[in-house]
C-alpha cells in the first residue's frame, strides 16, 4: 500500500465522518469539518500506524461520537 493509497483512504473516511456529523448532529458542513479536524479521533485517523484509516467509517464514527459525548476517546 502506497502513501497515496493511505492518504486517499483517510480522506474517504474523513468525508464520511463529516457527512455523519451533519446528518446525526445537524451540523453545517463547515461545523462538521471544524469538529472533525479538531477532534482527537481525527488526530488518530491521520496516523497510519493506528490503522483507523483501514476501518469502516461507521466504526471510526463510533469513536468520534464517544469523544463528542464524553470529551475523550475511551
């Protein structure tokens, strides 16, 4: 897997996460992206060694939802 492949997968998951935030939390696109990019979940997603980019978007979103409700990832 190349760096370009990993970057593409990260961007695809991030796009889904922003869409989920808009749908589930009623956020605008700008709010959703701001929330995502400033989250601990995103900081983990963009580190290839975590492997989060390789997981389903729904799985990663479960971490983001937990972070939003508790202020941290468990």
